[in-house]
């Protein structure tokens, strides 16, 4: 009597590292959330600078990452300019109007409209950064509002 042949030994499968997908530019929009640090005005400047530097560094990756990075950098520059102008104007006028007379300003409005405008721009910044994170995470390009200073490399 013969015994049935033995089955072949099991094949050992080689482990392969997962290949990361192409970049999407999410990190550039996420840098905008640095504004949530508890440093008024300084957090806004830091978030803008981070968005610009990270967004422009993504241009070398090409594709969707480059486009989303450039849009984030453009919005970061716009937010930086608006922050410096509005906050600088607010405190410059505050210093100028109260230099001789500490009671030179009566009430918050209309003088407070400048800082209120900056608060609304900051709120839009948070909405736009969150929207950019979600859109780029889904593989879509977000054409953010902002000064069109930089373009993604072709």
C-alpha cells in the first residue's frame, strides 16, 4: 500500500511595506490651525508663516499636493497681510488717540470695528483651514480665497 503524496510545504509570503499614496497637501492647511494657540495675534502670524512655508515646500511633490499647498500658501499670505494691517491699525489708532488723553475713546464702536473685522477674518481663516483639511483629505483641490501670488509648478 502506498500512502498519498505529502502536500507541498506552505509558501512563506514576504512582508511588504505599504506604499504611501501621493501627497494631498493636507498638512499645509492643517498648519493654519496653529492660530488656535493661546497667543493672541502671535498665533495668527505663526499660523500664516507656517502655511506659507509648508505650502510652498509641497510644490516639489507635484500634483494635488502642490496645488493644495500653493492655495494654502496664498491664503496664508493673505491672512498674514490682513492680520498685520488690521491689528497694526487698531493698536496704532489706539495709541494715537489716547496719547494725550487717556479718555480719548468713548466706547468700543466705531473704533472697535477694525478689531472686529480682524476677528471675522480669523473666523473665516478657521473655516477655510478646516474646509481645506477635509477637501484635501478626500483627494480634492481646494481653491482657497487669497492673493494669487504663487502658482503650482506645471
